[in-house]
C-alpha cells in the first residue's frame, strides 16, 4: 500500500515537473534582493497530502511562470496568480499552476507568482504552518502568566 501511494505521488510530481518545464520562468531580480541579502537557504518542495498539492517553500528568489494560451484562442486578457500558503509555503497545484492551466484554456495569459517566503526550519512547512496558532497561544499564555505574576 505504501509503495503504491509513493508511486502515485512520484508520478504526479514527474507529470507536474514536465508540465512546468515547458513554461517560461521570469526571474524578478538579478542578484540579492534588498533586505534579504543574508538569506542563504535553498528553495525546496514536497507533496502535501493535507493540502493535496505540490508545496514549494523557502523561496528567496521570486519569479513569474508564464502560461500562454494558443494564439488561436488568446483574448488579450492576462492575470497574475498568487498561490496561498500563509507566507510559509505556496500551494502550487491547487492555487497556482492548476489555476493557470484552466484559465489558459479560455484564452487568458497567466503569470504564476512565486514570492519570497518566511524561512521554514523543517521539511514539512504545512505542519509548521498548522502548528503556528498553537505556538502563538502558548506564547500568549506564558506572557499572561508573567503579567499576572502567576
């Protein structure tokens, strides 16, 4: 069962990678970006079963991936798609590449924005993202105890 799931996930990643390999990627900056000169971490990706999507994290070099419709259906409309993920990760299949692939079939040119994100320390940014409210509650309760001298 685990081998089957792993095979399916691997197949999806290969298909997703081959689809995106055909698109033009525009780097938004040449060299270090002001305010992030010391960011040395490497961008990474994973498949999240809870988000059911390819997730990209630790982005320090923003870019736009261009999806152009066939010239015969292009209608002159363009959109920038900004995938969500709480500034810790980007849900690329559900809210990025998948949206672009659907819109481009209607003649719309799409630019999927991969924007800079907070540094994630683990290899599972989704889990880290989901734990944030718990961590904030713990932090607040500790501060409240100090303020109340408990």
